[in-house]
C-alpha cells in the first residue's frame, strides 16, 4: 500500500488543471448529494453523526504541507486500513491549503481519498475554507493556483471555492465527541443549528464561531478574538456546549501547536495540528487514532493515542 501512496502523490505532483478540475467537480457532486445514512454515518445538512463504535483517524490542519501529509499517510497506513475495514473512518478537521507551498497537491490527495472511500472519509470545513466574507488573511490560495495552473488558476480557484460550501460544519459521535474546526457557538442551541449554520450566515454568527473561535483559559463566557473573526471562549462555554450536544470532549484544529497537539479547559478540549512545516515550523505535527467505543472522561486520556511525527 505504500506504492499506492506513492502513486497518489505522483499523480498530485503531475496533475494538470483539467485533471484537478474533474476531481473537484466529482467531489463536489459527491458531497452535495450526501444525505441520510451513508455507511456508518448519518448526514443531515452539513452535520455528520455516528454511533460510538469503530476506529477513526483524525487529522488536523495541513495548510499545504505535503511532506507532513505524506508522513501521516505512511505512518497511519490509512489507505491500506480503509481498504481492509469499512468501519475505519478518516476525519479531516479542515484547513487543507493556504500558507504552505503544496496546497493544490494536498487538496488533490484529500479529495482523491474521499472519492476512493466515500463512506469513510469526512471532510470538515476550516476557516480557510470559509465563506466569501470571511477570507483568512493572508490568503495565498489564488496566487498558489495561478503559479500552479497558469492561465487556468482563477478558474480552478473558483471551482474549489464552490466545493468549500459543501464541506461539513461539525461531527457528533453520539454521547462522546463533538468535532469542530474552531469552537462552539453560544448561538448554536440545537442539532439543526450545527447542520444548517451555513444557511444562517451572515445574519447569525454560528458558522463564523464554529470556524474561527479559540479556547481561552483566563475568561468565562466569550470575548472578541484577536483573529478579527470568531471569539475566544471560556471553559463554561465548552462545558455548556458539550452538555447541550451530549458529548464529553471537543476535538478541534485551527490553532498551531508546537508539539502538534494540546489540551484545554481541564481536559474538555483536544486540539490537533497536523502541519509542522512552513510557515509554522512546529517541533511536531500530530494526528489522533481513536476507538470510538472507548469512553474517556478527559482529553488527557486520549494523549497516548496521539501520534506525533
């Protein structure tokens, strides 16, 4: 299966705009028609739900870091393992491109995995896949696509932006985990709010909070984020959200972590960051392998399952 990784990476490095565009279109169609029961997943709007059973590999921000992504693919053997077991899920927490130099290639591989294993790969939306009025700055993707695809760069960029709208807002593992890119929104009161946050944007700030917010140890409630979007949120907000959605632990990405991961709010939050290359230059990237049937009381109990590289 390492040969499979090598072939997919080679295809990513050699693709042209037409090949990339076809893959984006195929994935867009696939995501846009996901509804109801899809394998072990139940999908409503842009919310994924699943029962607490089976194994999962959870990957944080990649930001165009192809080298880190190859490390994850090889070490986790996720392609081989998904081929062998339909019960293995792979969840990407968003922020696939921007920043790093190989955004197009990382997107290509992620989308290829989704088309190869449509019932096992979950593509969540990060703030770098956000709506038009919430573009992360600096926003390198248009220039990267122009450099990669020349005169077709703008066309490819528009196609990818269309794909972003169909990525998932959140994932719930019933009774155990809430997965978001950023953080919970105090405006999200129901399951339907998680599923349809994109439909309420920009009149309500649910999607903005879910994509942009960060935990803070020194506050209660929320305060404006120095990022210029989303909020900083305290432990009380985390506790309330987990209780509301019947979960024990929030698993998220969004924040660079020197060791590739960190915990917050007395073990109620685990943050994963899977990019260790430029421009972050973390000591490690990390991803999580987890058995959803286990019932940890704290994110600190998940640390032995965090793989650093």
